[in-house]
C-alpha cells in the first residue's frame, strides 16, 4: 500500500500584464491557468509549479493557502 502525501497548496496571483513579455513567459502564464490580470489560481506546491513560477516571478505574487 502506498500512502499519498498531502501536498501543501499555494495561491498564485497575476499582478502584472503579459503584454511585452516573451512568448515563453506568456505560455507559462497560460499553462498556470491565468486568463486576465489580478486573477488567482490555487496549485499544489510541487517542483514543477515552482519552476513555472520562477520563470514568471516578476509577474506573479505567491502566498500559502491555509
């Protein structure tokens, strides 16, 4: 039997526009689930999500979900 770990969740908010950003950064924002500014999404705190956040760290705000 394998026990699943409880993954901590984080809320990511897009605080700056993707206009003028590189195409890769726009694609990363879309992959995270953003459609417009000041929208928030909740994701598990995994290395994959953290890597995506690092690519667009100048556009987003990250906070823990309690």
